[in-house]
C-alpha cells in the first residue's frame, strides 16, 4: 500500500535528481526495471519516494510506500530544499480543492477525481 503526495505549486521534476539535492543527503535510486523518463526513485538511505513526471516536466505526484518506518523525512527535505508545500491525497488540495466541503460537493455532483498516479 502507498500514499500519494504532490506539491501545491509547480515543482520541476529534473532538479530533484540534481547535485544540489544530492548535497542534502538524497539521491536517485536507479533500477532499470522500474525507472523510466516519467518515473524515478529518490532515496536517502532509509526511505524511498517514487516521483512521477507530467507532460510539462513538473512533478505530477510522489508515492511513498506505507510501512512502519515511513517518517516522511524525505518529503520534508524536498519541501525545505525547493520551497514548496507537499500534501497527501487525504488533503483536499491534492485534488484541487481548498476545503473538504468543496471536494465533497464536487464528488456528490459526479466529479471524478483524477487518478493518483
């Protein structure tokens, strides 16, 4: 099981895999079986986050596998290094709404949320 996250403002995909972010103690975990031009994995030695790219070169979403050690520190490092806020799929802003009430009304009216990844 995993939880999806995404930044509330645009975040470029490629800089996450740059030397600048590597200096923060994070880097790319490469596995050719799973890594593609639109899906890459960041790791910090303890946690991993799968990062998905949209057609514009921005981060579409970040997936963190749920387990007892998932402290989300790697997401916090991304927030701090790039000056963005990252929210989970449990937050209405993930789906493009400011409040839970707005999201509930949209769903009641038949709006389908976009896929998580």
